[in-house]
C-alpha cells in the first residue's frame, strides 16, 4: 500500500514506462487502415500511431504517528506522440506528425488515516491534484492559443501549420488544467503464515477546470481504480506479489475534448517484486500485462507496461 505503521519520512523515486502502440476499439484490435476507412467515407477520425509515456515521479511522505500519513507526488513527464491525423487510405509515412511533450506534470497531495483498527490495516485517503503542469492547446475554432505553454508538433504535416494549428491535443499535454478531488481506501490482511492479501480503491474527479469558457472548455473524465492481490512474505527481504488492477475512465468533456475516444474499462495482471537492499531502502518493480479492455471509439493501448522504483525510509 506504500504506508507504514511507524513515524518518520519516506522519499521515493518511481519510473513508469507505457508504450501505447496498438489501436483498439471495444474489446478488439484495429488496424490504422481499418480506422482510415472512416475518413475515406468523409469522416473525421484521428488515427493515432503511437504514444510512449515515460513518467518520473518523486514522492515525499511523512508519518507523524502510526495513524496518519501525508504524501506529495511530483511527476516529470516525457511523452513521445505520433499520429496520422485524419488521413485517408492509403496511409503513408508522410502523413505522420510527431511531437515530444516534456515537463513537470500535475502534482498530487494525499492524506491517509489508518487509525480505525489497532492493526492499522484499514486506511482512508483524501487528496487533491493541482494544475501545476502546462496545459491547453488551440481553441475549438482554431483561431487562438489557450491555456499555459502548450506543446506543439515538431515534425510532419501538423508541425507545418501556423499556430495554433500546430499545437498538440489538450489531452496529451503534461497537465490538463483541472483541480481534482481524490478519495480512496485500502486494506490488507494476513491469510496464512506466508501470504498477505491486500485491496485498494481510488476515485478521482475534476472539481474545477481552468479551461471553462465556451469554445475552449476541457474537463477530464472521472477515473476509478481498484487493485487487489497477494504477497508472499516467507522472506521479508524478498517479497514477490501478484496484483489485479482494474481501471474505469469516463469520457473527457468539452469543446476541446475527444469525447468519443477517451472512455473505457481495462484490467491488468501485474506480477511484481520488492527487495530490501539495506535498512530502510527498498527497490521494487512491476510489469502490467493487459488481460481485458473495452474501449470507446479508437484508442491506443499498451501491450505491456513496466514500473520500477526505489524508496528510503528514515
């Protein structure tokens, strides 16, 4: 769960790698040429090629006692994105536009209380996500730039357009301009001499969004996450575990949102391992393997994701 029952500080650094390289719709894969047939018939469907997300997240947590934990999460985002735009068949490499989007993302602050049970095995979370990252893009009419320092395409046909037509979509910027409420809970319990079970749930929703004017409004969709699994703790210095991660996201809203291609439900099977390298120093890693997806519209989806991290408690 990332929480301990002892007072003190914890500093962590986590790296997440997410290569979204497969187009999917509903529960099935879709080829770029298949999606392009919508444009062949006069439609206006974007055909994304690939988005590679690299997240570095610095975490600073403090527990004044066994009941409370306060944590600050600061992400740095390095995102590479390529798209065919609304091209028609036959698709060509000349149709591809590319962008690299980097910068500090939206910071999260979380407070957790786990004082209900004497074992501290049940906890409740309340937090906020702040609009610290750059955000925005072109307005719906394509006549002005809105937001704060939105990134632009650097290669391909989109890069050759005059501003603001060369700007990357609002949903792909390092921030989204919204202030979100986060609520959650977690629980863990020994189920045998060597196995612990755990479960957690979290809900995140935008309460305020800076892009809120007609023709230039954007509200990210709500998101619910549920995880559960087992840890094998025969050796406390070397702990393998297996998680199931479930995520549901509702569609983004507003004139700047892709309302048809942003909602969905996904499930991952996630094996992982944590290792105590020294007193208070823990290294960990996970691989997420998609087990199920039901996506609205046409969306890029990862074939796998990976996370590694290092934490130090003192």
